[in-house]
C-alpha cells in the first residue's frame, strides 16, 4: 500500500491522463463587488448606529416600520455593546430581530430619508461605507422570476418575499439594467432579476428547492461565498454515524456484508442524508450495467473450469523452477486472472494450486499462499477487474487503455515489493 501510494503521488500525473477538462475560469460566478456594482448598491447603502436613548432600542424590525415610515430597508445588523471595542460581524436581519442600543444597522435608502431617520430616531450616521457588509453570515444571491411566478405583476412589497422566504430584496434589474428608485415599489415582470440577502439557511433552502418553487430561479451565487456552501450539512453527523456503524458491523461479522451495506444505503435515503432525486441524478447507469455484466462472466469462467484450466496449465510449468521464480509466476498468473474475474474467485481458484505446488517442491506453503492473496487484490489494469475500478470509469472519462497504462506499472511494483518482503516474513 505504501509503495503504490508513493508511486501515484510521485508519478500519478504521468500514469493517469486528465480526460475530464477542469472548469474554465469564464464560467465563474460574479464576485460580491461585481454584483454590488451591477445593482448600484454602493450608491444607497449606509451604516447607522442606534444611540442609547433611541426610540428604536428594544424594538423589533417589524415594530420599527423603517420602510413604511422612512422608505429605508434594513439589510443587516451588527451587535456592538458598550463593553466591546468593535462591532461583531454583519448578520441578516429579520422582522423578529430586536434592535438594541449600540447596534450598527446596514440600511439602504435615499440620502434625505436617511437624514430624516437619523434625526427623529436618534441614530448616528457613520462615516462613508467603504466595505460591503456581505459575507458568510450575510450572503447574497441573484434570482430571476420564472414565467409562471406568482410574483409577476406584483410589487416587491405586495409579494411579501421577506415574510415568505425570510429574504430582503436589495435591487431589481430589468433587461440587464438596474431600476432606479425604491425597489420595494417596483412592479415585477417576467425575467426581472432580484438581488436578495438573508440568513444562510434561507438562501440555501431557495438554492436546494429552486426546481420546485416555480417562482424563483437561482441565477448567480457570488464565487467568494460559494466555498462556504460546501460546509457540512445538518445531517452530516447522522451520515457519518451510519457509515461508522456499517464499518463496525462489517468488521465484527455480525451480519453479511451485503446485508449491512444495503441496510446502510436504505437508511441514508430514508433519513434524508441522500435525497432520492440526487441518487437518481448522480447514479452512473453505465457503471451499474457493466458491473451487472461482470458477474455472470466471472461465474461462467469459474463454472466451466476455464480459469482453473489456464491456471493449472501454467502452474505445471513452474514447479521445476526455484521457489522465488515460482512465487513470481504465481503472482503473475493470479494478477492476470484478477483483471477479468473477481478477486475472491481468483483467490479461491489459485489457493489450491499454490498449495499443490508448495507440496511438490517440498517448501512451506505460506509464502505462496500470501503471494496469491496479494496478487488477487492487484486488480488495477482493466475497468472490469473490480467494481471500484468501474465506478470511476465514467466520472473520470477514462478509456480501457488508461487502466492498463496506470495499472500494469503498479502491478509490477507490487510484484517487486512482494518478492522482497514475503520470503523474509514467511521463510521457505
């Protein structure tokens, strides 16, 4: 294992061709700055701090009625109590979010409305906002209205997107151009794109279920936030637990391997760790058919005696050579057979032959038996040698010849290591 791992680490780029082209940079998503520019966010976003004697201190966002009273939209909130030298990270603000004294609010609105708000509500307008508040805790997403969207013909306020999805609409674009004025008062049309923000869980729900919503289609997720979408989901711990239980039961032998593997797969699907739609979409049907076709071929070679005839015929030639040559010959024969039938069937076929040869040569059978076991597992040179080889055939875009190109050197390496180590551990 160490030798093969080292070989692939050092020379894997030479042995394995890159058949699947990497994603091109042209397909990358927009950055936060690019989306902000497209929707002209930098022209209206500001930051205000709630004073200790502000009427808003202790109110929820819904109770403050910022938009209906001042035409201002709350985007995010940063907690900043007096005992802290700096505010916390920006987080999404919801109608139920309670505003506290000292909090920084990220808001969008016209300059006159902002000044009136600060004067009446005793809020302190901060210096010019240079850094956008958006990040992992306050992500952005661009969505478009579908032809059958129930929001077509409604204003953003009438659509009640904040109540339905917990998101805030930051801007609206039509035919590629941002609409001026208050986006909440714009009548939406098919094809309009909306820039929204909200709690990560709310946006992830839209991202996962966009095919079934029918109202919104996800257009873009900023590339500088996409990496945070790969974090472990809520059922990750359950999935890891199921896998661990499966491995423990397999190792202890309490149940047959097929039974526990099937039970674990069904549990993954029933518990929702792997959605059924993902299973159907991601399943490699080519690999499934190929694996199913491999099983009867291996059975036919075993039942008809074809594999035993080949193995015994070649083994009869080896019994007159030295034990090391015999060991190498058994390795090569077993490894060759393992490329076309299962490693278990190969080991079952070759073990009696190895024992017979050891008896005829008057040597200990352990070196030949261990060699047979190792060689039966060197199923590297064909995609049909093992189901695990087949599973990477389609995703990697590999050809039949790619397996031989990478597998044969690895088999020779395993042979050399076997000849060097096995006789020392299991003397003749």
